[in-house]
C-alpha cells in the first residue's frame, strides 16, 4: 500500500464521518418531513454511495504492472 492509497482511504473515511454526523444532526429535524421526500433522499444517497464504491473497485482492478522491457524503444 503506497502513500496515495493511504491518503485516499483517509480522505474517504473523513467524508464518511462527516456524512454520518450530518445525518445524525439531521434526523431530529426530519420528524415533520413528508415520507416520500425522505425515501427519495435515502435512495439518492444510496445511489451516490453505490457509484463511489463501484468507481473505487474499478480503480483498484485497473492497475497494470509495466515491465522495463515495455518502456524501452
């Protein structure tokens, strides 16, 4: 694991913690919100999470090792 991956993981953990804290603070305010809007927001949030996870997984699979022979003309 290199420094770039560690930085990416720390960045993602920080974003997730902020989102969780925001949801925690938002729950008391959502007591009077229409259930349809609440369900729509939940579906949008889950969609964004799914997209981010799939992009991270594809990025991890896309790494290729390039040998020195391929780099020489």
